[in-house]
C-alpha cells in the first residue's frame, strides 16, 4: 500500500488499517523468533507501512488545527 492509497482512506479506515497492521507486525515478530518467517524483510515493510499511516493521521490532525 503506497502513500496515495493511504491518503485516499478516511479516518475510520485509517485507524482500522493501523490496528490491523500493528497486529500483523506483532505476528511477524513472533514468527521471526520461532524461525517460521521466510522473508525477514516483511517486518521492515510492515513497520514502514505503520509509519506512513501515522504520518497521514498526523497530517490530517495538523490541517484541522490550521483551519
């Protein structure tokens, strides 16, 4: 999911996506510890996705304050 797709989501969808992605990251970490994760780069991609979502949420908060 790229930044344009994330920006197209509304606030409720963003919060749901953030919750789901954080859960997925936790599962990936458990799999990595148990040596069941085949692609360890998936953890980094998931962390970056969480960062993108949080960035869009923060951008919207700041735009509301300015208006």
